[in-house]
C-alpha cells in the first residue's frame, strides 16, 4: 500500500502512535517522497522522534480525533491494544484517510496467552517482569494495555462497519514472550496447538491487516 516511486505530489502518510519510534525511516521517507504526519497522545514522544522525520505533528487522542480526510496511508503499529475503545480509535483513523486511502494495522490479539496474563497482573508488577526479562523493551513497551476487542473477528467486524474493504490479512502464531525459559516455552506451544485446533485464526498471537477506505 505504500507508494514505490516518486511523484510530484508527496503521498500523505499518518503514523498513529509511533511517537519517538516512527514506522518509516528518514531514508525510506526520502525514497518514497512522502509527507509524514505523526499523531500521538504524548507530545514529548513526538518531539523525541528523529529530527525531520515528521513534517507535521498532532498531539491528540486518536479516539477523539476527527481528522480532515487527506491521508493516502495510515499506519498503526502495536497501538490498538493500548486504547480503551478500539472502535473509536479506528473511526479516528478513518477520518485521517481520503477516499480510497489505505490503513495498515498490526496488533497483538487479546486471545494470546501473554495478553491474558498482561490483563490480570497489576501494572507495576507486569512492567517490572517485562523489563527484567527483556531490558531492551524499556524504550518502546510498558504502556497500559486494554486489548479492547483486539481479536481478528472483532477487528474485521468493526472495520467493515466503518466502510473499509479488507485487502490482506496475515496471522502470526508465535511470539518471544516465553523464550527466556525453555520448559515454559514448550508448555506454551502445547497450549497453543490445542487452542489453534479449536479456534483457528482466533488463536493468532499477533495479526496484521491492510484495509482500503471506500470511495
């Protein structure tokens, strides 16, 4: 969905929730001739991004943002699990897109075992566990997670109700959360096999979708 060649008019790309870690690098931005709008609820996160990567920054809650329908592409990478109302957030993303624009989503499923554990642990406890096991995640993870309707079935239902056409779906059935202890990893994979046989794609650990906004 990302343009692959230069044109006179730059493509307008919204990076939703990228903050200090935008999805597109400076090199790719130059190669694609695109205009990048960074939208995040935290202004400090936006200002900490690599210099010049965002042509415009918008400090706003995507659940309340109306947009001006000028985007060619909206990217949301591992954001939706952190919003309290996924449908409102997707409506906000739709408002950033012009007719025929594309929305790229990637998110963890609330059905994943790590997500189930995440929802049950106190915030302070799970941050301590995460950062002690995976110290390199301190800069990019540890935000509160709600997993509101974050399943393949629910996301498909919501985006279709908002007028999106599903162009592509991808499901991923493995993650790194239990890699630190091999016996636990084996137990997790055994649990997953049973779950997958029962639920199919609903058992995905993470998933991505490419959507097109109807004209």
